[in-house]
C-alpha cells in the first residue's frame, strides 16, 4: 500500500496541472504555439444591445466600417459574429442566412454578402487571420475583370480558341459548374497605442473577379497575452483542489498506517475508526428515538 499512495497523489496532481495548462480555447480565441501567447478577439466583437439594457458610452451601436475609397463602396463587418444591422434582400443568399452575415456592402441599392460568420481565427505563419466564406455569388461579368492584352504574334490566341471549343463541347444539362461565392480575409495587426480605438478596420483591396476582399484590423486585442483568459482557477476552485488533496492524503495515508503498522483489516483500516464509528452510532440512536 505504500507504493500506491504516491501514485494516487501523483495522478491527482497531474490531472490538476493538466487542467491549468490546457490550451483549449473558447470561440474567437486562438493559441499561437510559436510565441506561447493567447489571442482573444472577443473584446472587439460588437454585440447587439438588449431591449432592456441602456447603452453606455463605450458600447457600439453599429458594426465596424471600412471605407472603400476608390472602390466606390464602403464595407461593414463584425468580428467572430454577425453584423448587428438588420439585413434584407441579400443577393444570392437564402433568407434564413441573412442573420448570419458577418460582412457586407451595398451597391446600386443592392446588398451583397461577403461572408458568413466564423468564430475560428487562425495563424498562418506569423499572421493572425479570420476568414469569412459563403457570401453572395461572384459576378463573372465584373467590369474590373479586364481581359489580358495580347502581344503581337502571341500564340495564346489559338490556344484560347481551342479551350473555348473544348468548353463548348463539355457543356451539357448534366454538367454544371459550382457557384463561386464571395469571401473576406481579415488580417490582424497589433496596436501598441493603448489610447487608440478598440479596432481600426481598413479595406486593402479585392481580387479582380470581386470574389475575395481583403481587410486589415489594427487592435490591442491582436497583441496577445501571456496566459489564456479565464483559464486559471478562482479562489473557490483553488480551495476545492487543496481540500480534495488533503482529504486524499488523510484517507490514503491513514489506511496505509493502520494496515501496515497497526495490522488492522476491514473497516478498522480507516483512520480514526473509533471516532467515526462513535459519531455514526450516536446519529443512528438519535434517529431511532425520533
């Protein structure tokens, strides 16, 4: 029994240490094994206000915006959650998915989604990214998708004709290409100025076919922290772990002593058996009298 006591205590302590060192993250959080930091983007997620709740001066009443400048439209996004604006008639998106749009823009009195909500930021190398997909269908007739100019004596002309003929023969009622949909890619940069706004969103550009949109968000939330938020035990949890370890030492240590030194067997192996037996007997007699 002497060999079993340290093993039991070691297992208990190991499980406690594992729980404290766990790298499990909550939605909108990510752990970077390269630098050992946790990144939590929840502070810059805009949450809709409850009907009975009054807005504080720091509460946002609209999602984040990015100016398109020469792109002739502006963009509205939220991080790890749908935008809080109410959307209707989103082009090419089912009505039940309108409330799950995380990024959109309006153009020519139409609303275009550029991605559904995602709460899973990732690291690609040293870059912290958030990707939204399954937006409105891509427009293959975009005016920004200009054809490549051919040089003189360019042999690609003949190849294009052959490819066009091949595509012509391949088209059939049973052959239908999947619909390509708009998406957004947000890269995060650390904002070292603690007095700056929670986040600053910038539009970087779009692919020529207007299918993928690129943004940069600068925020202190993208700087990372040394420990995972809300991963440490509270005062009650610490007290509970200490009490559990003390109880295990008391019971297992007492049994080992009674069995090996006092040569007790059965219930008498329990530490302070006479005391516990007396208490149990007193309680039993009191209940019988009642």
